[in-house]
C-alpha cells in the first residue's frame, strides 16, 4: 500500500505504556502508521496542527488540556481558516477512556468526536473502528450507546413529559434550525437540532411529532435501527436477526441515507425520538 493511502494516526494519552501498547497494535497493520504521540491534550492539538493526521486516538483524563477540550480545538481548527484546511484534510478523533461515564459520552459527542471506545476494547475492534472512522463514519461503544439513551431518559427527553422538551418540527427540512425553546441538549444530540415547543397543529394528525423519514424504512430496516439504538454492533445484529454481516451493513447504509443521519449516533437519537426504543 502506498504512503498516501495509509491511515495516519496520532495517539494522545498521558501514560507512556498505554501509548506504546496502542502504537504496537496499530503499527502492525499494513494500512496504518503511527505518526505521533502526545502526553497531554495541548501536545495532541499541536501535533494535529503540524502533522494533519487522519485519526487522533484521544484519552479523556490528561493533565492540563484534557481530551475533550483538545478534541474541540482539533475539530474546530479543521473547519476554521475560511474552510481552507477543512477542504484539504479532515482529522477525526476517537475518544478512548477507561471510564464509561455519561458526561464523557455527551461531552465527546458535543466536542465533535467521531468515536467513543473504552480502553479495554479488543485490538480487532479498535483497528476496525479506526478504519470505520477514517471512511467518514462514526462509532460508539455499545455500553456507551446504552448510557447515552439512559442519559436522555433521565434528562426528560421522552415525549409527553412535563415540561415537554423541545422536539424537531417534522415539517422543517432536515437540519433546519428549530424554533422556540431549546431542549435539554441545546442544539440537539449528534447534530440533530433541538425540536420546537410550538403548539401542536391539529392538521398534522394524531402523531404530529413522528419524523416522516420513519415511513421510508422497511420493516427489516426498522428492526436493524432498533438494534443499533440498543447499542449492538453490526456483527451482533447479524447474529441476532440471523442475517449476514454484508446484509446488515447494507441495511445500515440505507437507514442512514433515508433518515438523513450522519452516523450511528444520530440514528440512535432518531430511534429514541420516534419512540422505537
């Protein structure tokens, strides 16, 4: 494989042995190179600015600038400078942490991370996740997905609670800014705008809050979406539904396209928002 096609990775962790372990696993791959290592968030930002890696594996708890703030700076830099750098190259961040805590999951998503994995993830899963994110998709550990849903429930994101959280106006274009008060998550989770608290229009029918994209999904696609929302991996979905892995991947691609979701995180929110879970 040519140099230009190899995935360039920066590892950011304050423990040298952890960095060495990740570097050994990644460096053993024919399509990956570890181009830099950082001991804290500030070093990670500096390396990202200088080396323009494809992927940064980012620890959360580091001295000085932590991983969440470093992620925010790296992603922010990628879309600044009048878009010149963003057009030339995109650096994506995968959060790696020992702690599967609500605030880390939410903060990582809000900072613009493309993935969230625990450090005890199997090497094969880590390598697969790096390739997935490099291709422009997002990954999130199944346990973190479950905690994300639990966090949404705890914060009153379910429809019908009082006071009712803001919900997306299904008649507005996907990605259109919401009107009215913002919901528990401000501009929404995973890129979805916080929906509106505007009065219900009786002309919309008995279920005015359902996204019209939901009707575009086949029965099987809905099944797959529910399992995504439960935090299952593609292989786990294939095993549970007794279908092949390539078939699951095809269904996932169709689902993301039909509901206009950027990644699996948005798909989880869509499923929850439409009460599929």
